[in-house]
C-alpha cells in the first residue's frame, strides 16, 4: 500500500533506526500524497530538481508497516515531521518514541528470527544457519510472474536458492569439483586461471570474467595526525605499485583507476595521470612534510604535539582475503624502502566495518560497489557524511567547496554541464588523495553448464533469479 511506502520513508528518516547511510539518496522528498480513490497510488513531492529522482524513489525495498511496527509507534509522526528531524532534533517526548521504534527495528527479532525476516520480493527465507547456509524458496503465486515479460527484474525462475558462505577457498574448490556447488564467484585470480586449465572443470562448468561495478582502494584516515597532511597521503600512494598488483595479484583481471568514477562512465576524467610508483618521489614528499629519520632507525619521524612520532601505520584488511593480504604485503615491503613502517591486521568482515565506521583505523583495504545509474557522490564524499554514525565519508574528506560541487552535480539536469562538474570533483579528490585508488576488477565466475545463466556487471556477477535449466536437462523429465 501507499501507506507502506510512506512508512518506509519514515523509517529511513528515523535518527534511531540506523538507516542514515541512505538518507542522502532521498533527502529531496518533501511529502507523499495518497490518491483518495486508490490506496496503492501516490504522488511524491520533491523540493528540488534531482538527477536520480525517479530511480531512487522507484527502487526502494518496501517495509510492510504491519510487520515492522505492530505497536504503531511511527504512526505518531507524519512524513513531514520525520523530514524535519533532518534539520532539527526531536523533542524529548518524540525522541522516546523514535528510539523505542529504533530499538525494535534493529533488535534481535528483525535480524535473526525467520518470521520477522520478510521482504516484498519473490522469495521467502525458510532456513538460516549462521556461517553455514541460507535457503530461499519461491513464494506460491508470486505476483511478479505475470509481469516479468514487461518488467524483467521481476523474473524468478528457480524454485529454491541455497547460499553457502565458504571462507576457505580450498574447501570451496573441493565442493565445486564434487558437484556440491553450482555457482562460485569472487575467486582469487590465480585460482580462477588454474580452473580454466582443468579439463574436468571445463567439461562441467562455464567460466566468465564480466566487468564489475566495483572498485578497490586503501582508505587513509585524514583525521589521524600522521595522515592529515595530503603530502603524506600522496607519498603513500607513490609506494603502492598498482601495476604490479594488477599483473601479479589480479593476474591481469583488473583495470587501474584514479578516482571513484568507473572507467566506463562517460564522465571518467581521462586527463588525470595515474600516480606512479616511485620511492624517490615518496621520500621527497615525506621530507617536505617534515618526516625524516632523525635517529637512524630506518623509520622517518616527526615531532607531533611535542612528541617524536615514527611514521608507523597499520593497514586493516578482511580476514580470509588473500587478495587483500597480498596487496598489503607488497605495500609494506615498498613502504619500508621509504622509511615507512606498516603493520597488517586482519579482521572478520563485520569487525572491520565497525573499525572503519567508528573511524578507529589508520589505513584500511576496502571496496565500493557502484550503481548502474549515475553516481551520486554525496553519501561517500560530502562532509555531512562525517557527522552521522552510518556516514560513509570515513576519511575526513571535503570542505564547503567540494560539498557545493557535489550538490551541483545532484541538481544539474544538463548532461554536458553535469559531466564537467563530475570531472571537477574528480580533480579535487585526486589532489587531496583521501584514498589510494587501486583498480576495478573483472569478476571471476564459475557456473555449472546445466544452467542457462545471465551474468551481470553488478556484484556478485550474476542474477540468480534468472537462472533456468538448460534445454537438455528437461529431456526425459
């Protein structure tokens, strides 16, 4: 119902619902008016021109109000009142109700109990064994079947989908070869090429390398005293041999980047040069920033707040990621040549996310997935995203001028002018070096030949709901 759509927006704007990461994509909404004669028809009112207005308002997952708010706590607020909380704090009484809803919405029921984990899509969750498997079954009488020809994203071919998270790649390969797995993505590059040479694997599986709407980078915490100076951040960029990483770690399955814009975008800034690997240039920048080895211990140092500090930095990576580990090792070895000491810490994914979101890190190996539509840079690069707990600007980037550019991109409808602004913000990001930009990968995907499958530029590289059995599978059945 339209009321569920309005409820979803109210949840989004609830400061206690841990949904702040999505606010910037819908902060142009002014109100929603429901048609008096049709409870499923509504009109969205916007307070500005916004280049992704139709995409963002039309692609939200809808939360059913009856399920997520049985106590009708959010019914105490209109959407207009919720939107006002983006600019001013709620009163104590309002905050009590909002926080009560937020505790329930983010509590154990809605994060672990099957009866509460429901969506509006074609599948329902029927089994969840943490760290072992997730089982989805197609809903009986799925309404999207009759519309899938007109709206392909409503396609839902498989009757059941089973996901199995397997961290150990050797175990995963053994199960793949035994026939226990049908689809594998995200393989290490060298493993993928080994499979391409395996005759038995080639007989049973198709191997794909579609381009991916992702990019990898090393985040540099600009709020850290050691990393506040952009010359230090640029020096560190000179110590990462990206070409070697693509050639050796990725086995060539990657394309170098220098900004958060994918190289296939028409507004990718081709005029920016890649930062060359150069120990000498790194040393010169460090010396200009006041980092020199004064005690001959092999590590450059500097007086900060009255104390001599070594340029010793820790890079956090995801545990189990050979790619991340190998990149960090190469970085560590090259940095040592310039007098920079780097330690490597591996953490489980959720722990690593917590460190990054709480800004409790110095450097972190990370990745972003990109939209199929135009890039809205606000959530990651706007200074406002530094001020909210779930904001993704965790490198302390930006100022009033960069914010103004980002806002201008969002409200510029003319493509030529918008592309000019895109290139301009890329120049600012390039100059400030908040990330060490690495590469956009090609996906490493293995799919059993009994399926007709459709690969995708979006991670994980395929649309599982499009999978159907190949024609020969139906013979005799």
